[in-house]
C-alpha cells in the first residue's frame, strides 16, 4: 500500500471537470477514468456524484464530473452542486485543487462565461477546447498561444473521443497541479465592488466569513439563487439586504439584473479579440438539415411516435428472453434446492419461497432497465432527446411538467422502475418529483396478467372480443388520464411550483460512443441492484412470513380428515392416486393460507373493501400483492386450491373464479365476481401502488416521505376507484 | 410639405411595430436584434448567460408542431424556449 510519491502521500489531489451541458464532458471523464469510477450521491441531495480515479505520471488524482451548467447562477440543485463543490462547501469534499473547464471550440466566447465566473473562486484552472476537429472543419482559426497568454492558464485543444487528447489532458493536469495557474477574473466596476461590500456588511455573523466574493455575487446578481438555501440567514432580511445592494449597482448606472452577463461578455469580447478568426463563411450546419426532417411541423410527431414505438416495443419484448432466462434460472434453482431442505419445511419455504423468490423478483426487472437505458443513452448522446422534449413540451406544460417527462412516463408503461430512474434526465427538481409521483400510475406490464385473467374470464365470454380489447385499452389509458390532472393538483397545492421555464439548448447531432452507452447501462443496473434490491428483498421476506406463519400443524390434520371424509377414501388410497394426492396438497396449502396471519388480516380488513364488493379471498389477494402485483394470480391459485402454479391463461383458475360464491353474509350463494366487482378489481390494480421495487426506487430517488406519500395516495385512489366502479356499476344494473 | 408628415407617420408606425416585436411574434425564418428584456427574471438571465444579450442577432428557426415552444438560433447555438418566455425578449430590426 505504501507509495513514496508526494502526491499519494497526502490525500489525492481533487480535480473538478466542469463545462456547459452536452459538450462531451462525460465522454472525456469515461476516457480518463475508465473502470476506476464510482457513482454516488452528494450528501443530503439526490444529485448523483461521479468520481473517478485519474492515474497521473506521479501518483493519482480524484476526478469529479460535475453536472453540466452554463453559469454559476444556480436555480436548480444540479447547478447549486457546482457552486458548492467549487467553493468547498460540500461536507467531506475538500475544495478542488484544480478545475478542468471544458469549452466548445466552435463557440469560445460564450463558453468562457462559466470559466470567467469560476476564476473568481480562485482555483487553478485548465481550459480544454473540445471539438477541436469540428472547429477546424468549420474553418475556425483559434490562436491558442494568444488565448493562453490572455487567459494566463494552459489551453489544450482536445477531441474528447480521442485517446491522444486524453494523454495531453493528463499531462496538463499533472503539470498544473505542480505549478498552479489561475484565470484572471473580471475587473468589476466600482459599483459592483461596493455593492458586494455592502451586502457582506449586512450579513449575520458566521455567514459573511464563510462566503467568497464570488458567492456573494450569486446572491447579488441572480434573480432567485439556490445558494440562499444553504445560508443561515433569515429570508426577509436577506431579501432586504440584497435589494439594498442592488440599488448600489443601479446607482453606478447598471441594471443589477443584467449587469453580470453584459459586463462579463464585454470583458470576454476584449479578452478574446483577434483570437478566433473565421476563414470564409460559416458552413451550413448539418444538424439544421437533420432537424428540418426530425422536428418538422408535419411529420416530426410521426417520426417521434415511430421512435417511441420502437423503444417501447424493445423494452416490452426485447427484454423478454432475458427475463424468461432469469425466471427459468430462479425456477431451476428452487427445484434444485427444495428437495435438499425437505427435512426442515420452514427453512425450505424461507429459502425457496422467500429468499430465491425475492432475489428473482427484483432481478427480473434488470433486463428492462438495461434495455431502456440503452435507448435513453442513445437518444441523449445523439442529441435527439432535446428534440423529443421540444416536440412534447406543449402536452405537458399545462399541468406544470415539461417535455422531458414524456420518455420516463412512456417507459413506465413497461415498468415504473426504469421509468422513475429515467426521470434523472429532468433537470427541474419539482418537475422531476411530480413525474416520479405519477409514473407508477402508468399501466405497467405486471398489470397485464390481471387484466388478461379477468377480461378473459368475465368480459370476453359475455361481451365479445371488441368490448374485451376496448376494456384492455381503457385500463391502459386510465392511469394517464388520472395522472395529468393529479400533477396539476400536486403542483398547485402540494409542490407549489411556479410555472417552470423551459430554456433548452438543442445540442448538435453526433454519433454516440458505444463505451458511453455501456457505462450508462452499467451504472443504472448496478444502482438498481444495490439500492432497490435490499428493500425489495426485505418486503418479500415480510410478506412471506405473513403468509407462512403461524403454520400450526393442526391445520394439516384437520384438512386431511375433512378431505378423507368428503372423498370417502382412506389416506392410503388418496396417497396412491396422484390426482387425489395433489388435490389434498392444494387443499392443505389453501387451509394454511386461510389460517395464516395474512389470511386473518384479509378477513379483518375485508369490511374496508366490502363497499367495492371484494370478499375476503380477493382481499387476501390484494394484500399479498402489495410487494408485487403479479403475485395476485398465484395467490388466487392458492386460495382457490389450484396450487401456486397457475397462470392467467389457466382455465381451471378462470372456472374457479366464475364459480366462486359468497359463503356468508347477505349475499350467500350469489356469485362473487360480478361485472362491477371485476371492473373494480381491475381499476384497483390499475391505480394501486402494489410494487415494492417501485417504492424502493422512489425512496432512493426522492426520499422516504415521498415514497410513503406515493403509496398512500395511490392506494387511496385505487380504493376510491374500485368503490366507485362497484357502486356505479350496481346502480346501472 | 404634406409628404413629410406622412412619411414620418409611416416611420412612426414602423417604429411602433418594432417596439412591439418580441421573439414570440417574430416570423419563422426572420432575424432581428435583441433590444432589451422586459423583466430580467431567472429565465431572462439564463438566456443572457447563454449569449442572448442586447445587440445580438437572433433568428427564429421553427415552431414546435403543437404551436409551442419555439426554436431560435444565435451565435451558432440553437435554443428552444416557450412563447411566454420569448414574450419577454424585445427586438429591433437587424
């Protein structure tokens, strides 16, 4: 472990990678750190933090990939993290020793804005001119020596996809860590300097010492700075002081709200004068010609629909073989292990029905997550995702979301878990939270078996295939129809969002790198397994215990005796006949379920569901389905003594449901599954939060209280929907 | 003598039109120069940071199929924004 080099003796040097969004930062990060990167969260917030080990000629450094941003003006959490990290305000993360500022060589002045702001934080810097090849193709001549001289820091031309660039960048980092150079910040006019002093003087004790001038400028210049949230400074007095300081800027003849960009750009224009020269006219951008087709007023939407169809279909069916393989693997493992533990039935059930089942239950989502993130990475890296948001924005803006919500919501139709993970592409935290809250309402593929079973058993035989498919469509549409008005309500009363701006740069189209896409898939897969896995596993064990215990052996004896009495056979005769033996086994399972804590809970809770027309059996099915809604099929199978191996196409289960009657109460003898009850069950499953994996991922992405809220509102909504269905259905006769 | 005031009136009405012109009302394909911002709120500041400052020439490229948002181009950057946001950007002829 001991290394004698100077760099690794102390803690490794911290190097931060910053730049505007979509300019190839992450590509370079992946190229520089390779497999030595890890993803986590910044303490206390859900912004993901990417850190990698950067090997240097002498020792190593830690490279932090910060979220892409245009300026230090922070309106969102993502942007605030950049200011916080660069000013050393994140607990446990020292102020970086070096900032690598990546700028787009085809737009030097606009990209230097961020660099010039960071210069005020007094951190050594390197400037990378990325897309150097494209700049040359466009006929731009950039005088690097002159720029380096004017900026006072190393300027490295670079192509983020090329290995040679990586070597040049590593050398520059190594050199600059040894002999640090800082970018000269702008000379503010006196009015701004004075305003900064005024504001500092007004600050409460403790606050003023902790802030640099650069951070004070954020409070002074930004319309609503997210920086204010971290200060221990009362809102009202802060606003009054900021207002006072802004008047000082105004008295110097500047509009305080426009002063920073105007002065910075004036400064940058002088700084870069005669650095960039263009040989000839700007050639036609090929992105524009692609856009003419892809975002065309007429067929733009048709192309978008076609692309989404392919994505959706791939997530839905493409993951199928892998999911089957996982199911098969799970089944074989269970079949292999079960006999070994047959001497201890409780352990057997724990391992086979809970542990393996539980691991399988969340691993089965992994293929869909990987397929979806393959497409998300592909759409983002090519530049199409921004266009999709542009096309879809109008549909979502009325309820307070923006176009970025479309892809996560659509993918939630396959499965809400990858859908919720995909909300990370939404920058605005409140729009993201709102999307997370409604994503589980989209009818995911796990609901399909319930629809298929009930429609096949009750709707199709009576009303024909047309009404059946219409019902299936209505069930898929219901979630979305409920979700958008709900978001409107959430935004108005709960999240209290102001209308969110939607200013989005359309990045240039470009060919994505396979390594970047593979990284995105890997990251999402690992995070899902690591974080959601544990919660799902725990929930599965709890439900198993509720279904298994108390498991008194008296149940088995009583059931066997009843069975013998009804069949009029001896125990030996039954055991000799395979069918009879199986029937006895199923009757025992069914009796155990009825006597289990879950069975008793079902009977206790049933009155709540009575107004939806559910009997205790349906109630147990509903309760047992909370960890994973698809469990309803096998639970109903156990309840109706068919064994757990039934599926939605199983005729015996359909017949059992059709034949089910009330055993007690005023309806004794009448059929349980009437059309209003059936519709009620389907609506319940369409709206209810019955997925441990989804709740685990909401907890991870938005926090425990939002996971609880999501569970509560969806379950209440589902109950209400089922009751309305049953009551209105009965009224209509 | 009568032609001069008439001419002036025309200029005035043209000026009036230009004063009313915003990025939202700019016809597709047309270019103009940014004159000022109405509010200088966070969205306006974001646009200025991206380089859409007074004096910069901006061209409206397209409108989304559903009528909103719009896409504009300045300094070789293509940016999408909503009409309500574009309303705040006042223009003068290029």
